[in-house]
């Protein structure tokens, strides 16, 4: 598949859902992808990218951003508090706000830096023990607490369980966002982004369908 094919499918899904063309932002997930593949997508004019690990993003994107100044970089993986400053200085949005300690760290650093990326609260809609995110029952209070810290919470993010119908999780996330006055919905990946768009996604995260399967390290 290609960037153009994914873009076309997003526009078709927007149209089918009665949404405006361009309502959904495609985050091209470039984690563990060779630089030449990333540059090929940049050369096609795409500017919104996602990285899971701050360390990898820091080694890849500063040089690329010097050449492509309008890159919009989203950090979408679990974030350790000791990486928060680096994440805030590098990313334009962070989709991994999932606990009070991280919220307090962001608030402190925002005061120091005088700025803060857009933040998405990760909700563990499947209540999976191994997965990051606040539980659905705790989401309202957590969002309220984050707003009280003057954090720029723009929306919610989820990753549905692999063995469950994603639509149920997307609908739940949209319901939580609506009652908290949040417009951003970061949900939907390569296999289910059309379903996510039908249920209100504003950001979808697609990787290998754009770049090809990642190259395994030799050795």
C-alpha cells in the first residue's frame, strides 16, 4: 500500500461519515523505519509523523526538521517521566498522558519552558493490566485534574485490545471525550482506521501500511 492509497481511504471514510475532507489527521508512524523511507514520505509532501520512543525520535528528527521545517511530530508511545522534558522539547503533541505523576511533571516543565505540546490523555478502554492508560471510570476526574494544572489537554487516545471489536472501544472513547468537552480523538490504526473515522477519530496512526514492513536489525 502507499501514502496516496491510505490518504484516499481516509477521504472516502470521511465522506461516508458525513465529515469534511481533511477532518482527520493522518499520523505516519515512522518508528523503526529506515531514514530513506521516512524521507521518501516527506518528499511526497506529508508532514505529520509519529514516534513511539523519545530516544529514537531525538536521534532521527532534529536533522530532518532542519530540512523540513513544517514537520508536525507526535509522540505516541508510553512515556517515562525522566523523558518528559525531552519529549516536550521535541514533539508538537504527546499522546501518552496517563498518570498524575506525568501530569505534574508536564505542568512543572511547562512553567519552566513557557510552552507545552498538545496533550492527549490515554484511556485504557479495555482495562488491560499490561497496557498504559487511565481506566474509563477514572478518566473524567483525571481530565479535570489535568485541566486544573493548566495543561493543554486536546483529546483522548486509546489502543483497543487486539481480540475485541474496536468499534466498542472507539465509541466509549468518543463518549468520554464528549462529556469532557474534548474534540481530539486519537484512535484507529492500519487495520481499523475507517471504523475509527466513522466514530469520530480526529487522528489516525498508520505505520507499515505507508512505509512497508519494518526492517529487522541484522545480527
